[in-house]
């Protein structure tokens, strides 16, 4: 059985390994992003 990769959790892990807060990431990604949008993205199994 193949284990599913939780893509959102991986995004969160990479962000945390780099020491970047969600708020900082939103500034880097541009004005169409918000902290809430990043949070929801990290909760999704498939992006």
C-alpha cells in the first residue's frame, strides 16, 4: 500500500525549517496571499 503524501503539511514543514512565519511568507508571495490563505493551503492534503 502506498502512503499518501500530505502536500500541505510538507509546505508547513519546509516553511518552519526555514524559520519563516506565515505572515512573512504572505509578504513574499504578494498581495493576493493572506495568512489565512497560507493556513488553509497547509491544511490541504493535495495542493
